[in-house]
């Protein structure tokens, strides 16, 4: 049985989480938005670069994240 490959989507800056657009079990494809961040009054969509399924969502709307914090874990196809 092949080992699961997990990819972590991380915050690239300190920001506020405006919304989370996925839930565990959701399928995602390259270009899909998983989280919408806000920093310095700018909205920053966090996009997926691989195809897979959401394993876990580590943040919620209203959270403040630091650079490097894990936002979403994906099981890669």
C-alpha cells in the first residue's frame, strides 16, 4: 500500500484569516483558493498548487497567523 503524501499549505506572512473556503474531505486542484488572508488592508488568496483532498484545516476565520504557520494539510493524488 503506497504511503500517503501530505503537503502543508503555509502562511507566507503575518496576516488575519478572513475566510476558509475548504473543509476536510474537499477535493482541490491547482489554482483553487483554500484560505483568504488580509494583511495591510489587502486581500491575499492562498492557492493550491497540486491536486488532492483536504486532510485538515488548521485555521478559522478571525485567526491571526504568523509566517510559516500551517493553514491547510492536503493529501496529494
